[in-house]
C-alpha cells in the first residue's frame, strides 16, 4: 500500500522521536527500520552502511534473519545493494531474483521476498549506505513511495552522521606534497593559495514544524534567487556578447524551471523544511544524473547543484560567499564542480586560477573562465579530498598539472618557469606586429584556431594572420536549444566584423562523439570518435547543416566566404556536402538575397582513407586543411584522450611524416593550398619538422602563435628543408633527437 501524503510527515515525526528518545545506536537503528517497514506496509526494511571504501555491512533489519546483522557484508558493486551504492541511484524491481546483479545470501533468509526497492543514503553527494524495502508479493513500487523512501534516507543520513554512525573516510595528511593530473580547460599557469569554493550549506533542521511557513520561505528564496541571477547577468564584465552570455542565459532558464520548484514544493508538503527540500531534490537529481555518460545531462546537473547551493545560502541568511571577505590576492579556487555563475561571485582582481575535480571540455564554467582569462584545470580526481584553505598550490593549465603543498624544489622550478614564461610572453608580444617570415625571406601563413567570440577578439593580441579554423559547433553546444538561422547569422557576422579584411575559414558542424547537443538525442556508441559525427551526421540529418549554410551565406554577403567540411571519408560524402551548399546558394539567388562575392570550399583531412583519394578530391576543392589531431589518432589507432596512449606513439616518427609529406606533394601537384591544423603545428619542434617538409601554412591555437612565429623567424627555410630531406632519405633511429640536433646546429629558436 503506497504512502499517503500524510504518511511521510508522520514517519518523519516518529523518526525524530526515536532519535530524541536516546538509547544506543543499534537500538535506534532497529527502531528506525521497524518504523519504515510499518509505514510502507513492507515485510522487510534493512539498512546497509558503508565500511571503508568498498564494503557494505547489514547494520539493521526488520524482516530478515536478525543473526545476519553485522555478519552479511557486500562489496560496492556486488548484488543489488552493491549496485545501488556503486551508481548512487534507486533500484525498483518487481522480482529481485530475476535481476542479473542479484546475489543470494542464505544467512539473510530473503529467498521468500520478491519485490525490492532500494535507495542510496547520501551525504554531501557521497554514498554512505543503502536503505532497502522488500515484500513477498511481486509488485513495482510507485514513484511516490520511492521519493518518500529517498526523503527518509536523507533524514537517516543526517541522523547517523549526528550520532557518529556513518563512517568518515580517512583523510590524506594535509601537509604532504601532492601532484595531480587533469585536463587543461584554458591556458596559463598560476601560483597561489587555496580557497575552497563555498562548500554546500549543512542542513541541520530537516523536519518541519509548520509546512505552510516552510512553503513561504521556499517561494520567497526562489524569488530572491531569480533576482540575483538577473543582476549577475547585467554586470559589465559579462553582459557583452559572447558564448559565455548564452551559457548564463541558459543558467537563468534553469533558475526559472517550474519542474524544479514543483519538486521542492512537493518535498515541503511531505514534512521537510525548505532547506531539507532543496537538499532532497538535489540529492535525487544527483542520483539520477550523476552516472550519466551524456555530457549535456552532467552539465545540467552541475548547473542545478550551483542553483541549489545558492538557494540554501539565501535560506540560511548567508547569500554572500563567506570566502569573499577573506579572499587572498593570489587565490586559486578548488571545487568539486562549479556552475558558470559561481565564478562571477569572486573578485577577478584577486582570482589567479581554478581547479575542478569534475570539470571537462565543454563545461559551462570553462567557457566563462576563458572569457575572464582565468587558468583552469579540470578532471582533477581526488583534489577536494585533501585540499585545505590556505595551502600553497601551483596550477599549470598548459601541462594539465596541479601541485598541492609543493616541495621547495617544485616551487623553485615553477617560479623559474613563471619568470621565463613572463619573459617569453613579452618577447612574443614584441613579435605581434612582425610578419611570420624566415631568415631567407620565405613568407609563412600563420593563422589561429578559434571557436568562441572571445577567441576571435584575441586575433590582434595573438599576432595571427587569419583565422584558419573557426569551430562553429561551440555555439550550438552552449545553447539550450537549436540556434535559429538569424541567431547563427548574428554570430558569424560578429566574427567577420571583428577580423576585418582577414580570412575566416568556417568549419561546418562537427558534432557527435563527445560533442553532444542537448536538443539532439543520439544513441550511445562504443567508439564515438569513429562513429556517427560531423558530416556523417549532417548528411543523415541535412536540416541542421542546411540552416547553418544558410546563415553563413547571409552573414558573408558582399565578401568572400571560406567553408570547410569536417571528417570527409569518401568522395561521395564530399559531393553530397557540396550539393547541400549549392542548393542553398541557388535558393538565395531565387529569393534575390545578396550573397558572398566568392565562395571557397575545402575539406579537413582527418581520415587516413582520404589520403589515397586525394587525386580525385583535390580538383573539386579550393583548399585542404590537415586536421592532425584526429588524423594521427586514427593513423595510430590510439585514442588521444587515453592517458595510456598519450605518449606511446611519436608524431615525429618516420611513418606519419612520410604520410604528411605525401599529402603536401599531392596538393602541390594539383596546385591546391594545404594548411596544417592542430596541436602538431602548434609545437615549435614539430612545426619546424613540417616546415622542413615544405609546409607553408599553419593554423594553431592562439597561445601557440608566439612560440611558432619566433621559431619561424629564426629559421633559414631552404637550409632547414635540405637537412630534413636528407634525414628522411636516411632516417636515423631517433628522428626527434635528430630534429633537435638540426635546430641546435642551425640556431633555430625552440
């Protein structure tokens, strides 16, 4: 029989009475499971608590064999209880024994029970136990029962913590030096002191005395929250146009989500305080979305967690971050995760960097951090377990490393690096207006890659000639819905206006794989990098790219338009892509719309199979760009995101260099310009090798323009090419070492 609306309130009051009555821990646990079983008309109620990192001990039961208490232990991931703990989400089964993860423990005497529902006991987003209810008859528990059980689990967690029953994890000695690796989400490095991002507000009062008053408090706090978000978006440093503004607009949309408010209101009606209702809904969302592989859903979870903590601060009267008053001048924030708006709470004059335990590429906070020029390292596993306020920390976003309590030699090394980096940046700044010309007068085209409006704004600062790659998908990834044609057009017009007469090569949508659009659902793939993405998806769903092509054509009215199709694998795919463009050009002419003066069409070479089709492709295109990131990944059959593969294969080895040389020669034969695009061209030694092979066009990240330009201007191209050709004809055992020797002999500045 499902719980009625009054049921949870009565149960919560009885649980509070159990804790107030005193008694030893076991007595209280025994009374708790007895109460829950009676309230839910269940034959069994059991509590499993986490012991250590991977053990779950049966600590109390009503209905199972009492002799199994403190005797039955499951590993995290073992059985139904272990599965709930592993994934931090409920499990609702009408026939438990039929589930593939079911494990029978004869000492419990549970063979007679069919239906099963279990929920995680969560504390601060971490699993501390599992609460289970079972019945003899087969039936599925309804959503109201599961939600009531989750509410009880939250109250149980607080009670166990207060009584010392929940086991705390052993902390790493805070004074010990630690090094972490992660993912560099922006550029730069910083040295400073840790400021722990505001931890979640601890909810101390869970059970309401006056539900009507709690409802008024909740709705008043929601009103204040929405006003705060509106004010935040109106500040000067974030109100200018850019993708970060789209991210924050989506954040505002979440703050106005009616479903979110309704779930919190429902929780208040069950007898929780406003604070406990916020925490209850947030725990439920984390349980549902925390294990998602879908990048958009994980990002949405981060945004809602940010909003939940803001709401708790308002309810507790601590709307202002405590850390604002004590923020040191060299503050480096450390957090498990962070919403895009939270970063704006801190004084940007004192903020040196940001370290996140969870953040990944495409994270909303990363886009805001880039707009604010804040170095950021994400996916730093375990950092929040050991970080303490005031500890020394070094953040190196370029190398994706973080050092906490660094040893003296590490501090000295990074201090030297910081000084050298500052001097290098000054040297690069002096080169900003200088052309990329070798000592023997060979002009090299040195373009930059971009994907956000904030990147485009840096073109003058970087010293790049043009934008050799504009990744159009980022605008789509940060939007909550498909951008309309006029919205896309406005972005492309802004890009073209900002660069002036310089060329911009727009790459059409490269989505799919790990680049997920929230409004375009797709199936999970075992190997998404080689799956349904880029032009493969675009040709199967032509509406997306047709609207994009329409926007690009309109934005380029009266000037030249350069369009590049990504991940073209066959000649037929290129022809189909070109046909879509031609159709849109004809459509514009039919309706009398002004279009570009001239259109250049190219492809990005990313698939090795296309290397051997170039003789047929090149007569059909105006330019070719070699996307070395994906091309080398597929060439070596090595996932570039896998740390085990990162340094296993060298791009400066004979096979890939010969392939690249073949591509350059074939393009020269057909008189088609070829550009080298990707990380390979952005590293001075590798760019030097490519220059020696005869490449004369590069498109690299903006941070690489200075180092590569410095190398180019110190090089005699003819002399270098002779040396590299001789090396390729009689390759040494270690090509990288030989290239370094060539640079040393010729005085090339790396």
